[in-house]
């Protein structure tokens, strides 16, 4: 019996010393992005979201190790639509043309005033949903109807034809 307990203890110790990295599971794609009747724009943004989902927020970050909101928006436009847009939220808020919030559609850029000079950007993926890099949740999909975002809404801009 002692030998059995000793073997179990050794196995547990060795298993605990494994050098294999345990990766965080990627969140499931939200149900509203799994619908078969998505537009090609929504499908392209969804593919980018899947690539970036669960990436942590990092101010100034540009990689899967950490990304900020404007870099994520820039990457989505580059990789999904082959369109080069500016790196900063300040400059992204000047491209394309301003549209009414009610007229927004997939692929439009959405901007928020989150502080005195602080700005935040994302890409509309569905009528009331947008992909962005959140300081709290990393790359995620949020609702424009969420009271926080509704209160901070600044403008929507159309870049895609």
C-alpha cells in the first residue's frame, strides 16, 4: 500500500512539473455571428474576431499578445478588407464620412468619448454590435445599446463603399 501511495505521489509531482504551456481557451463565437445569412462584411469581420478574440488589451499593443482599440481596428481593415487606415483613433475619426448612428451598418467605424481627451474605436459587426479591444475584457463584441457605450457614443464613420 505504501509503495502504491509513493508511486501516486511521484506521478502527481512529475505531472505538476510539466513544461507544457496551458493555453487559455478561446471564447465561443457569439450566436449572432454564427448565422448562415451574414453579409460578406460580417463574415470577414467575424474571421478577424475569431483570430483576435481573448487577446488582452494593451495600450500601444499591435500583436496577439496585446492590442489596443485603434490597432485592432486598423488590423481588421487591413486583413479583412485590404484597406490601410490610420493607426490612431484620433486619425481614424477623420477618414471616410460621418453617418447617422441609425444608418450604421456592418464595417462602419464607431467612436466613443471615454474621457476628457480619451477616445475609443471599434468596428460594427451587426446592427447594434461592435468589435473592439476593451481594457477590461480584451478583444470582445459589445452592444451599442449597453448603457456605458450608449452614454459615451461620439460618431460613426463609413469607409467601405
